C-alpha cells in the first residue's frame, strides 16, 4: 500500500475525525465555563508582543457557546470534505488557514480580542472552492458544490458585516486557503475514473459491426 492510500480517509472516518476535533473545542469551552477559566487570554490582541502566542491558541477558544455553536457545523462539514478529498494537502490547508489568519489578525486586526476557529473554517472553504476550479475532477467539484451550497455566504463574510465579528480572521483565513490552493492544487491524486470494457474497444473491432461491414463488402463484390 502506497503512502497516499494509507493516508486516505473514508467518508465515515473523515466525519468521525472532524467530529472528534470539534468535540475537543466543546470540552475546552465547557472547562472554561465550569472552572471559570479566562479563555480570552488565549485570543489574539493585535500588535501586542506579549500575546503573540494567540496566533496559535485563538482558534481553540470561543467567546461563548453561541459562538462555538455557529462554528461547529461548518468545521465538521468543511473539515470532513477536506479530510476525505485531499489526503496530501489537508494538513497544509489547516496550517495555512490557521497561521495566515492568526498572523494577519495580529498585524492588521482591530484593537480587540479575536477568538474562534472561523478563520480556519473560511480557509478550508476557500481552498475547497478554488482547488475545484483548478482541478476540475468529479470529486473536487462535488465537494465544492456541497461546500458552496451550505456555506457560500462565506464569500461575503470576509468583509465587515457586524462590529463584534472578526472579519479580519475570516479574510486572512480565506487568503491562507487561497494561497494553499494555488501552491498545492496538483499534489493530490485525482480519483481513478471507472472505465467499461466497451470504452476500450474500437468500433471496427466490434464483432457485430465487423460482420456487417464484411457482409456489405461481399455483397458489393457480387454486384461487380
């Protein structure tokens, strides 16, 4: 078994893995509530060198259950599509979305505490969208259509909409996903297209057509 095959997840495994990751986020949020932990300290404060670590920790924490709830289904759906369709680039996509979103917010974000995994979700969405346009194989297009049907509004949420939503995280997460798609869209193998026996036969080799053709030749010779 080659490396690609060993790293490939079935759809069920992809959904299970994404669900486990999101469950960890719920455990973190619940622990913060139960033990009154200051989870906001793990967020990003732009241009604060002391809070530079927030680039790595901000996607793990949320401002509340409603915030986490709003991110849960997108993370599961988009994460499952990414894990299932792109065995070689899925970790790169998550890394790009995570880090580019974090650094972008730290450098250019508004003066506020930025929390949540929505930047990572936007990175996955934009990767699925752009890579399907570049690859144009059936699996990529199918995954992109599901993502776009459910979360096409993410194209709009990279712009300012509500004052308490970090559109900066959305925007830079999208930049990370886009960059990853442009750099690595050829890395994943395309699905093997199923072929049928009749596709490998030339028309002239078809026994019925060949017999009819020969019979027609014989009749023409008799007329001569």
